[in-house]
C-alpha cells in the first residue's frame, strides 16, 4: 500500500503473523447466523427481512471499492483504523437495538448499521491482503489461501467465545464485536506494513509456510472438536477459559516464525549494484531490463536487499527519463493493468461471473444456515455453522496450496478448481433439495469446502492475469459477486420462498405479510436449492471456458517451474 516498498530490511513474517489476527477480526460477517435469530425475534421480522439484512451483511463485507481505490494512497495502518471505526459504529448501533437500549429504531437504519459494521471487513482485508501479497509476491496463492483461510475460520473462533464466555447471548456478542474487534485491529496496526519482499531463493520460506498452514489446520480441528463436544457436554466456566486460552495460543503460533528468525538470524549475501550509466545508449539489453526485474514485486532476478533499493530506484528513473524504458503499448495478460484496462477484457468478466455463481450460491446457504437447520429438525444450529466455517477454512487454505502446486508443476490455471468444486456444489444442492435430511451435515461440510475454494482460486488468478499494481481495486470489484449473489439468491429467492412455505404451513396468508413464522421440512428451501444447482451448472461451464482461455498465460508465467515476473510488473 501507499507507494513502493519502503519498509526497510525486516522480514515480512511479522506482518503475516499480525495479519492472522486481523483476518479473524475481519470475519465478523460470518457471525451473522449467531445473532440473526435475535434480530428476528426482538424486532419481529419476517424471514425475507432477515434475508435482506443478510444482504447488508454481505454487501458490507464485500463492497470494498473505496478501500480498493485508496489502497495505493493510504498506509495500511490508516486503513485498519478506518475499519476499526466502522466496526465500532455499526455493531454498536445493533447492540443498542437488540439490548433494547434504544427502542423503535427503523428497519432501514438497522440495515445501514449492519452494512457499516461489516464494511469494516473490506477495509481490514484489503489492508492486510494487498500488503502481504506484495510482501510475498512469488507465493501469492499460498498467502491468499492462508489469510482468507483464517478469515473463513473466524466463525469457528467466534462460536466458542459466544457459547463459552458470552453465555450464548446475542447481545453480549454484538458488544464484543463493537469493542473487542476494533481493539485487536488497533493493536496490530504497527506490524502490518510494506517491507522487503520475500525472495523465492529463500530455502526456509517453504518450511515457514508449511508451519503456518499446519498450525492453522490444528486450530481448525481443535475448534471443530471443542464446539461439537460443547454441544453435548455442559462445561464449567474454568473449562471454557482453558479452551479459549488454548485457542489463543494457536492464533499466536505464526508469530513463532519471526521470533525464530530473530533469535537465529540467517546470514544473507549482499549484492552490489553498479552505478547507473550516464546515457541509456551505453546500456545493453540485459542492463536495461535489470532495474525492472530488480524492482519487480517478485525479486526473481535479484534478491531485494536494502543496499540495492536506492541504486535500483535511480536506475529506473534514469532509464525512464532518458527513453530507455517505454510503456506506450497496452499491457498483456500477466502484466500490470489499470482497472479501466482490465474491465474491458473478456477474461475479467468470465472470472467475475464464475466467482459470482460459486460464492453467490454458497453465501445463500451461509446466510440461511440457522433456518435450514431448523427446517431439517436440528436443535443446535451453531454446530452447523462451525462445520461450515471449518470446511470453508479448509477450502481456502487447501485451495491456495493445491492450486499453487499444480500451477508450478503443471502450469494448470487455478480456475479449474472453481469448476471442480462447483460440480460438487451441484450434487450437494440436489441432496439438500431431496427429502434425505440425514445428509445435512455432510452437505454443509462440502458446501463450506467448495465455497472456500472459490476465494482461494479467484484472488491469485486476478493478480496473475492483471498484476499487483492495481490489485486492490480489481480484487474488491471481484468481491461484488458475493453481495450480488446474496441479494438475488438469498434476499429475493430464498427468503421469499421460505416465508411463503411457512404461511402455507400455518394456513394463514395474512401472517405471511405481517409476522415472523417458522417453516419446517425440506419444502422450505427445495426450490431454492434446485435453482442454485442450475446456477452452478452454468458456473462450471464458464469456468472451463476461462481455464482454456488463460492456459497460455500460465504457460508463460510458470514455464520455469516458478513465477516469472513480466517486465512491466512493478508497483
């Protein structure tokens, strides 16, 4: 963020460890199922109104055009401060409504409050994701998978806090979101900033990523296990405190990497850069390209050392000023695009629509998960939320790691995994539409897994096709697929059908217009699931088309087995 890399010579692992905490805090939108029933009961809302609040929830989380536009102008710390303020204001107003401190608040004001509260996620995620992807430019898929994985795991983090420390009180949960999450973000502001990009030549980098991934997997397994056991066992306060303390230790685990690097520093070879020539005509072709490669985000041709930064900057300025570097042609796929250049490309819209179909259908299940569980006869729907959250995390983490492997080994575009997971989603929706409710837990797990893969595939794909220079804006535009899907499939479709079926069961169409009703049985969401299955069929077809189109791009970028930075890359 905020210009070129000027963060000194410190390694980027401190920022990655701090980003884990911010990503968990940025997952506040995933806590919506924990308090949506309280909004419905306290305010007397119909299910369609609750579904439209879910649209506000998803719009706030994903409508990040403003932070995306400003991410090259604002320091990451300032973006985190804006996100913390939005979190405090939005969830604070919802707390006032649910706690009945303020009575008679209009529905539209609550909708805006929920939007503002969850819009903090857009600021927080943009700040940490853009900064860390630039700090680890040659490991984009892995970094995106780790960070988005922790965001997906946030619901599983909030669940034990909600049921253990907060006595399953939606009022206390909203107060925690309003005060606790901003405190975490403000505490991490200092550590998340641009620094010397990590080089692919660092032999320990793979081991560090593997350690972080293993720690996150153990955290996910631990949270899933404790949540399921807590639903069957009655734990005392001391036991709850111990379980949450262990969870905190797992969240602190990624910080062990910078601690180890500090205690056991590794000697690094210094590279000296010759002084720039006074005339561009005296530079050979290799010399002209050297400064571009040295200043590229990957550092693939030259290890980014502090001693070389100033010399590289001078050489770039001299080369551009004397006409040795000309960038009049339009960028090719794989190079840095401006947003207006990317938005006219067919690949841009194919990626957007494919992502929209995948996450739009998945978020419909997430927003209505409590009602889906109740309709199927599940008493404790928080277990469903924890399962979805854990598998969402696995999808994000595993999708990033698996796609990174196949990209490097076989130059296989990441979008192929969007196609594979949407096929699995089709099968899951058809099972949910059937009377076979025993498969609810399995289908919830599979949908969470596939939902997570859509994120981990889209994010690095967008950066590889259109570059990192304006990635914040492009990434946040892609995220619009989530709230758009929530509005169409959850707000207009699922909520309406649910209320209509509930009115039929109560034999009173007047109640359909005036009050909150509960619907039971598979017919409550059957038509919704059939529509979502059809949507994913189309998404599968488009993702295959996109994969075929961009295969030559990946053959160019990864022909040597690792990421090759195009000459125009830089930020």
